[in-house]
């Protein structure tokens, strides 16, 4: 399948986890893929090779730190210069920090809001004009179940993801009569480095084996007791890029093993 052949897709935070899987899925549809995120040079070269093998047209990498608005503008201008205008924008880069609100460090609050929310505004702000000019575009924001419901110890993350769900709706309304759509994906637990860190911390704090902490984490929130896979989210992103999804606008599609059905 090459449904995205000739389209340029930027996936933020695609050197790991969910972003990597979404980039691979878009590569599988023939898109030109722009990777972003942190990582060792060698790992990034390897990743570029994986994208090409999966079917990507051109593959670029830009290591912009997305907590810096100026770096976001510079990255988008560079992509437009070197790859052409962005057709598919996947706002995926995100970080987590857990602490009760009275102990939540201000610098962690600022960093989470900057990356998980404000960076999504800045990328959309810069990429949308090109999409509107060409009459086609797809914006996919990787939110979370935490864009719809809350958990303790995640004040910044829950606030940022709720904000991202709101931003998604506004952009969808402002583009409703155009060929550009904007939606969000709301995953439950996905076993990536971001969640592994939470499992490891839980095991340490409760003095239990890691396997027990993993089981408890799932059992507490996710009725299926199975992790969502990054590949399932990649397939959903591809679906949102297709014609069948043209009238899905402003939605948060949850993939959460039943978490928010409770
Ligand atoms: P991950 O830690 O595996 O990957 C995060 C990516 O973001 C990496 O590529 C990292 O280099 C990049 N990144 C971090 N800081 C950055 C910065 N300042 N600038 C640019 N890139 C930066 O995490 P993941 O679990 O794959 O999470 C991806 C997204 O999915 C996040 O937005 C997260 O909130 C969301 N999400 C994850 C889960 C889950 O269970 N893992 C659930 C719901 C939502």
C-alpha cells in the first residue's frame, strides 16, 4: 500500500515508543518521513534505515528540542526547504513526571506544559498555513486517556493532555470546511520507556518485583489487563490519514483496553 506516497509526514518524538511506531506505519504507506526526538547518532541512523526499509520515500531527521518555540519554527522552515511542505503532522513527543501537586516541582510543570501542550500549538501554528494552501492535511495529536479523565500524581500531564484535547477541537472547527482534519488519539497504557519508568518506580516504592508492579499497574486502570501496542496506534494514525476518516473531526479516539468505559 502506498496511500501516502508523495506526502511529507512529521512525527515528533519518533526516536522511541509510540512515535517510532507511528512513523514506521506512515513509512509503510510510502510517506516521506521526518523524524524528531533525542537519541544517539548511531541509533538515529539505524532508525532512518528502518523507515526506508518499511517503504518511506525520503527520510529526514531534525533533533529540535520542542520545549523551545524558536527551535520549532526553525525545524518547520528547514523541513519545508528540504522536503517540501508538511502534509501530515503527528504531535507525539511527550514526557511525564509523577508527584502529588504540593510536591510537584515547578520546572517539571513548566517542561511538561511546554512539550506536551505548547509545542503542539507551535507546530500546528507553523504547519497549518501550508496545508490550507494545498487544500489537504492531517493533524494527529497523541493525547492520552489522561486528556479525558484524571489520575493522582499527574497534575501537569493531565492538565496538558486535557488542553491538547481542547486544542484539537478548536483546530478541527477552524478547518471544518477544508481538506485538513485534526484529531487526537487517546492511548491507555502502552509499554514504552515512558511507562517502564513508572513501573520501575512503583516496584521500588512498594518493594515488589517489576512483574508484579506491571500487573498491578494494568489491573488498576485497564480492564483488558493487556497493554495497547505502539503498532495498533500506528495503524490508527494511518486510518486517520485516509479518505474514510475525512469527516472525523475534532475527536479523541481512545485505544485503552476499556479504561474510560468504566
Ligand atoms: P517515549 O518516552 O518512548 O518517547 C518520547 C519521545 O519524545 C522520544 O522520542 C523522545 O526523544 C522525545 N522527546 C522527549 N523530550 C523531547 C523534547 N524536548 N523535544 C523533542 N522530542 C522530545 O514515550 P511514549 O510512551 O512513546 O510517549 C509518546 C506520546 O504518547 C507522549 O505524548 C505520551 O504522553 C503519549 N502517551 C503514552 C502512553 C503510554 O502508555 N506510553 C499513554 C498515553 C499517551
